[in-house]
């Protein structure tokens, strides 16, 4: 990197110590390079100037030219605002500033001609512009911005201290005009020619100050490709090195246990999707290379059976297996499922969790090291240093987004040769997200539900329908069914108006009184024993209603539960709503998911709830969630650090991502170590990228 770009930001002309501290605290801009990569969030065409009498209420942004007059401060102390008028011969418009009065008033000159840019607002037939940009039309700098103007993200604290988008624009311009400014190319020239990519320095200048729309599009394309390319290059290199250098355990045989389970113990016929995934796993484990495979499957698609059959492959070949789950509830659920399915077979299964007593823990450790224990199921307790296997051959990681990279990597160290790793998630991941988060994993998809499952009916109801909903719940309970009622909050909040569990529990108990009805309560503040007690009551059918927070989102399998009521459903993201809905529909009865909300819904909230009512397909839900909320907000992705994308958009830039991955694969196919002369530049910048990338090696 050009050393000039490493200069602390306070040394840029126009910044200084005070603004420098503000940029560091508010936007994490510490150096010239950080400012260069603080890209505009949008651009506005300022090539057209309107007359005041042409202004319409539906105009998003306008530019007008006129004479400034009647500049004054109005309002009581503490609520003052700066007001001025602009007239151009066709009419007059009011200009208003609520912040930075002193700074703005000192900068403006009455009776001077200004070029004004901003969003018009209408009130009682008159127009005004709040916090407009004010430019001298004869200024050389201004004329430079009259093509396509960048808009930069700034915080309220920055605006209050006069550091708005316009000032950011001037700072970037100062940086780009400095004679010492230059940016190294980081992609080989043949690759740039092949993919028709703009020169990197030209792209970085044009992303801030494009001359026209075409130049802006070319700059965006170049920078998005570059961002995706280095992510994919790193992921694919990991995958290549793992398959070439990391010796794996060879599971050569399909033995007695696997066959006995398949022929005599399966409670239902495997779906074609399950058979396909098991075949892919079987091919992997025979190679003598460590398997690293992600299995995506919707809620209730049968991932646990696939995981169990994979563990039996290891046991048949003389190895042990483990399954790691994020919560004690889910780990216990897996233990019950696995022991039930294996009850006819001579397979030893134990559970290890935080609450496991010292005596039982000692027995488990001894049986693991002697090889007497075949399958160990547990929470993060599995990765404690005291837990040692005789020969771990298969590690299953469930709901993997709940585990950090370091936690997952510790499973690799449990054996001389790393065990095969099967990662499972019940949160279907959009293709673009999977390629970025799990690009170094082989991916399998279970996209078919077991036969006999009835689709869950999802209904949206407003709070005004509550009495009718209570009547419906009573009818379902009368049929012998059970009900979940989920709240977003435990207690009332001063800042949020959503329904809360404490009040909800009280109202449910009044509406469903004892002894006819029994109600369980479950939330994150309960102690482990209390949670287990409440859950067991519901599992055994001793209670008909479970009032809970999202603690029940993962891992509760109650076939008798047929109704899921989600209070303040607008509070939840699509993925979370889908996970909650998946808690019902596990038995043969018709199941229902009722989304409760008040009448005041944002457009996005309406879209989310409408999508839930229209489809049960988790993959469609995930795609829509990505488009509506963006990757940074999707559950489980923030910890990875991969999605700290500067300009690329996973929801919109699929084609660029696919091309970048293909190009990275072609480069590595020809030169896996990046040692060819033509790739020296790439190798250098790849090494820099590895140092600055925030995410870990093991997915």
C-alpha cells in the first residue's frame, strides 16, 4: 500500500484533531485509506436545475438557483432554528436549519445567488427545504459536483458538529487531488482485460466522483468484483489445501450397524433428498481426505437421521462419533431421538453437558478414552480439554452458526487425524450467502419433507381478533393438542411497545384458568433446572400451553403441539419467524401458526408477515429475508466477520459473486500456490488481505 494512505486522518487538510476524533469514533475512519474506502451510499444527478414554480410534492431531490434573503433565527431558546428565503423570479421557497445554526449563519451571505440542493417538503401549499446544500454557482469546486453528486453516511453527532455529507465529500476530494495520492493495482492485467475491469485507481476515483452514469457503473462493478474475488480466493485456497494436505480418516465399509439401522430401525422411508445427501457423505468419507460438509435442511426435513447414519458409518469402521449442539435443551432432545432410534442396536450413547455431575462425567471420560463409548452428544462441554476420545471419526455440529470459529476448531484437535465434520443448519441459507459464508465447505441440501406431513397453515391476525384466537386455542386443546405462545420481550419496556411475556402469562392464566388448563412458562432468565422442569411438563402433556420467549426457537420437538401463536410478530425477522413456526407441524395433525400484530405496521413488516402466510419454503423465506434485511442483520452471520462488505451486496450482486468465484477457481486450478510470474501481484495482495481479514479458517 502507498505509505501516504496510512497517514492518520487528522493530518488531511480540513480535518484536524477535533474532526479526526469524531471520524474515528463515529465511522472508524483512522487513516486516509479508511476515508478512501468510505464509499458513498448513493449518487444523485445534479445536472438539472429547476425553477421554484416547477417544484412538486413527489420530487425526491431538487436543485434550484436563486437569491438568498431574510436570514433569521426563530423560536424559543433550546428550540431555535435558522430560517431563510430563496427567490428566483418564479416564486419563493423557505430554507430551514435545525442544527449547526451558528456555523451555517456565518457561512451564508444575504442577497447572494446560491445553488440550493435538497428534498422539498410541502405544508399548507408552501414548500420548504430542510438542511439544504448551499453552493456558490460560480465556484470551480461546485461546478465539479454538478454532474453526479455522492452522498455519504454520517451520524447525527457528526451533523450536529458540522461534519455532514457535503463536508465528507470535500474531504474525499481533497484526498484525491493530493499529488501524493496513488493506489496500487491488486489484480493481474490479463485478468482485468479478460473480465473487462476498470483500472483500480480510476475505479476508486470514479466511485466518489463519476463523470457520468456509465463510469459509475463500471467503477462499482470493478470494486464489487475485487471484493468478492479475494473472499472466494481465500475460501477456495483453504478448501484446496484441506483436500490436498490434510490427511483424513478413511471409512471404507458400510457395516452391520448401518445396514441393520437402515433395514430394521428406520421409522419411515427416507426421502430421495435424504438418500442423495447420505450418498454424498458416503463418497466423501471413503476418500481418505477430511470431509467438511454443510447440510442445509428446512425445519423437520430429517437432518438428524442423516447425521445418525453418518455416525454409524464411523462406528462400523471402528471409530467414535460426537454431536455438538448449542443448548442443553437441544442436546437433550438429540440424545432422546438418537437413543430411541438406536434402541434395537448395540450402540453406546451418552450425554455430556454443563450440568453433568462429577461422577457421571468421570465415567464418560473413561469410556471415551477406552473406546467403550460410541457416540457422545453434548453442548460446548464436548470441546473441553479434559474430553479425550480414543479415536474420533465423525463430528456433527448442529446449528453451527451458534458456535464461534475457535470452538469448532477444537474438535479438530481431538484426534491424530482430524475427524470428518458434518455441519447442519435448519436455517436455509440463500445461495449467495452460502457461497460467501461457507465457500470452503461442500454443500448438501435436503429440500424435501417426509411423507405425510401436512403443510402448516399460517394466518396473520390483528390484536382486535384476540378473543376469537382464544376460542380457537380452546377448541384445539379440547382435541388434545398443545399450544405455544411466544413473546419478543420478557418484561415491559419503556422504549418498546411490543407485547411482553410477564403480562402475557398473567392474561393467559386468567383466560385459561386452572384446574381445566395448565400453563408452562419458559424464558432465558430461568435457571437450568427450572427450564428443564417447565419443558418436561409440556413434553409429558401435563401442561397444554407453553408461554415462552424465543428460547424455544431451536430444538423442541413436541409432535402433539399443533398451534404456534407469535405475539408482536412484526418484531421478528423472517428467518426467526420461520424457525418458530417449525416448532409445530411435527405430528400427523393439521398445524397452525398465527402471527399477531397491532395495526401500525411498517411496509417492510407487512412484507415479512405476508411472505410467511404465502410460503412454508425455508429457502424462499431466506432469499426474501436477505433482500429485505441485508446480510449483516441475518442471525448467525455477524460473528463471522465475512459480511463486512464495503460495496458488494449479496442480495443484488449474485452474478458478480458467481463470476468472481469462477475466476478465482480458474486461477487456482492453474496456479494453486500463486507462484507463477503472472500471479506475483495477486500473491502479494492476497497476503495483505489475509492479514486484514477478520474471519477464521474453520467454517
